[in-house]
C-alpha cells in the first residue's frame, strides 16, 4: 500500500522514467549468480543528484526500500531488491563530469562503465586502471570495493576513490573527501561508503585517481609443473618488489577450458599470465627479472611480447575465462567463490581447494589474482539440481572456513551481497555489530538495500 503511494508520488517527479513495466522489473530482478529471481515494484531511471534526493525523500516518507543498480554484474545477489520496493537504475547518469589532467583525477557520474570511462580518457594520456573483468559501472565498483587483475600494482577501489557525493537515507546530499592526495580531516566517510553495497548511502558522483598511460606494455605467459611452483614464483616477485601490473594464475582445468573456448593449444598445466607497464627499458627489465624467477621455480618457456595483437590475444583468452569455464559443461551455471589469504598461505589453500573440488565430483576450474592472495573457483552446477548446488555450496563453505582459519577473508573483491552474510559474524566478531550501529545511525528506517550486509532487527 505504502509502496503504491510512493510510486504515485515518484511518478510525479520522474514521469515515464519511473517504470513499472514488466520488462524493466524482470531485468532488475535477475542476477549473474544462482540467486532466485526477485523483481522490484518499480524502477527509477534517474538523471540527476537532485532527482535521487527527491525520490529518496519520498521513499523515506513511505518506508519504501531502495536498491541501487549499476549494471548488475555483482556475483552475490547484491543488487537484488529482496524486500521489494524501488530499484534506482543509474544507466542514464553516465557522464564524465570533469577531467583534471594536471592532477591525474576525474569526477564521474556513477552509471559510467569502466570501459566507457577509459574510452573517454583515451586522448588525455590518462587511464583508470581497476579492471574487474566485467564492464561494471564505476558506482557499482565503488559500492562493492571492486578490484581484479591489476590490483597487485594499482590497488583496489579503496585506493583509487578520492571523493564522493552521496545521497543519504533522509535525502541529504553530502560530499566526502577532497581532490587532494591526502587529508587528516575527520572520519574517513569516503572509505566508509566504498564497499557499503548501497546500504549506507546512494553514490551520485565519484572522484577517481588516474594513472598516466604507460609508454610501453608487455605481456608474458609461462607454464608450471604445479600450482605450488607458480605461486612460489609470484611470492618471490612480490617480495622482490617487481612492479608487475598483472599476474594471474590459471590452473590446469581452466587452461583446458580456455584452450577449448579460445582455440589455443597451451599445455594443460598451471600457467601464469603476466603484464608489465612502464618505459621500454622498464618493461624489458621487469620481464627479464620475471623470466629468471620463473626459471628458478621450474617454469617452462617464458613467452613474452610487446606486440599489441599478441598481447590482446593472450589477455582476451584470460578475460574470457568465465564463459570458457561454463563451456566445460554447456547449460550449467557457475557458482563463483572468492577467498583471499595471506600470500604465504596461498599455495596450500589452492591445493586444498583443488582436492576438495576433485573429491566432490564437480568441475571447478580455478583462477587467481595471485599477487594479492585472491582466487576464484567457478563451480559448475545445474541450476535445477538442488543436490548439486548443495554440494557446490559445501565446497565453497569449506573454502571460506579455511580462509578464515589462516587469517584470510571470505571475499577478496566480490563483496558480501546475500551469499557472504553468513560469515560476517565469524570474520568480524563484535566488529559486525559496530557495522549495524553505523547502519542504524545513517539509515534508521532501514530502507537502503535492506536485508544486506548487517542485521539490524
Ligand atoms: C565475469 C565476471 C567477472 C568478474 N570479475 C571480477 C573481478 O575480477 N573483481 C571484482 O572485484 N569483481 C568481479 N566481478 C564482479 C562485478 O563486476 C563487481 O561486483 C562490480 O563491481 C559490480 O558493479 P555493477 O555496476 O555491476 O554493480 P551492481 O551489480 O549493479 O551493484 C552492485 C552493488 O552496488 C550497489 N550499487 C550500485 N550502484 C550504486 C550506487 N550508485 N550507489 C550505491 N550503491 C550502488 C548495488 O545496490 C549493489 O549492492 C565479476 C563479475 C563477472 C560477471
């Protein structure tokens, strides 16, 4: 009833951009994982911060839940409106607000995707380095504290967001942070909002740090007899401070999947995919260092290239790993895990996961952002087979438990959403109830993405 009243009032603000069309509701009720279809009651296609503030005030008046939506690539059902209500879709707030060339930063609206942003930056000599594989929105990436293949060199969203504009649950519009490189002024509200998954505020503008486009880029791959040798190579590279831009582990089963999907003929053993950024001399030096480290740990041929086509071919194969993995079992879906451990624990953690997956009878190729101690198994399941899903969840659960036992986390980059809620108490202890206190202070009616991140009732 209240939601109907909220919808009527919001229609007066947004007109046709407040949609209750079945196709719009259905689109915003699905997700990249296996969580049940959960459509909202209405979708708002907003175009300005003021509109967001106006509709949030209406939702607050009627206790109407609000779930922000970037492009819906999150993997734990984050953007599913599990309590119904309104989804705010940011696809029409996708502009670059201003590029500050000399300061190496940019302000953007939340709906711009990372590929759109980099296309806009191409002529400036700058680029935004965070790459979660999917062409996610900058708002969604900020809200999930995303990272990906380049985090080993450039950090995660927490390191690259300088400032935010945020609409709070009562409709107030605040600014957090500044464009200065550092600040000691007060609580760090920017970092509080980064990773808050739409539960503390709605992000309407983001100021990001940028990097200069490297003069030279080189790519390399190398095969290894086993995962341990590959991980030891990475550990040595990290300990020596090689400024490698990407270093990705791909296990034997994933190599098989990639060979099939991308029509390649790599030997079916674990591989490292690497990328180097810098000057011509710098990338050559980094590559030489990595070549000698890979040799030390039993690596095979070190294939290295600065040619654009060759680099693109290699990294396209890596970037297509998810559809490639799904190609191992056509018709199945992927249940993706995401643990992160201290790097000294990584080889054992991956070995234990591989053994557990083999024992379960499932197919579950693994790849990892190993420079950060973060890896994913894509457990292939028939979405209609409840027993198989339970088996996969068992494997994922044991991975999470093992990560916590060695001082790691249940999610390195995908975030909490629905799937990781059950581990929050275990990972954070009393810290989790402090998170609930923060939620109560900023969203006392619990209207922002309710049912996620914390327990407030
Ligand atoms: C094939 C594949 C590979 C992936 N690989 C990686 C990877 O390597 N690393 C990684 O980090 N992630 C990875 N992801 C996950 C995904 O891309 C990220 O979670 C992404 O950051 C989500 O962005 P989005 O625009 O899709 O957000 P959505 O899925 O739309 O939303 C995600 C969350 O953010 C909230 N949100 C969205 N916009 C706002 C806003 N403006 N204000 C407040 N809250 C908001 C939503 O409510 C939701 O809780 C992968 C996904 C896929 C499908």
